[in-house]
C-alpha cells in the first residue's frame, strides 16, 4: 500500500506562503505511516523529473493532491505538473473513442481503475462563497468548483476515495488550529478506508 502526495503549496514570488499546505502534507505523511502505509511526496517547490513522477503514479494506490486555490484554480506549478505528468500516455490512456468508433463515450479510455485519488485544498474564500446561493461561486459547492481536477482523474480511470477536504478563509478569518484538528481526524477516517480496501 502506497500513497503519493503532491504538495502544490508553493511559495509566492516574494517567498511568502506555502506553510499551511506543507504542514498538511507533513500531517498526511505522518498519519499514513502511523498506519504502516508507505507515503512518497513530490513538493512542487522543488524540481521534479517526469520519469520519476510517472513511476510514482504507477506505483501508488492513492494520489493525494494538497493544494491552495489561487485565481480560482490551482497554482500554475500544479497545472504544469498535471499537464505534463497526468497526460503522459503511460498513465493517461486515451479519451475512449477511436476513428472507427467516434461515437463511443468521451472520457472512457482511462485504465488506472484500481487506483484512487483525494483532493485537499486551502482557500482565501470563505465557505459561504463556495456553497451558498447568491454568493460568488453560485452555490456550486466544493466538488463543483473543483470539477476540472476531478475530471482529469476520471479521464484516467481513477475514482475518488473520499470527499474533497477544504480549509476556508485562511487570510481574513483564519481558524487554523481547529482546521488542522479537523484535518487530523479526517486523515484517520481516510487511512481507515485505505486499510479496508487493502483487505478486500
């Protein structure tokens, strides 16, 4: 059993930021290894190699994306990683259609069907802005706003292990201490799911 954690909590050009996602990554690694689940990490503050990243994807049972939400999406460093690594033919497959059968459903060609993924996010936006009618994201909810990330994994054949996690309002109204306690308890639940899956 192996978990691949991608820490997209990159520092801003002025050197600030990144600490919360780094701490959540550290806590995740600790929680997995406490349950004897191996974890490997790619920190997008550092250089990475395509061959090694593909090996990490292929050799892992769960991919955990730990990312802030910047400019309504992930930082460009994660987008670059996703565009290069997760579209590599060795992990991505095809869209499911062929020239002989172009009417087959798009997005059905993924072959990593035994793997799972999980998304954990940090936000400047408050939860109301994401979930409530009349607010900025038009009540799309967390999973709706994260749909492009979900669809990339679905395209690859990978299914979610658990609902996405979020820490909201980290700048204007932070409650980081309680949020990290919530993260810790959520990690316990998710590691339990992994262990159950391992024995089935």
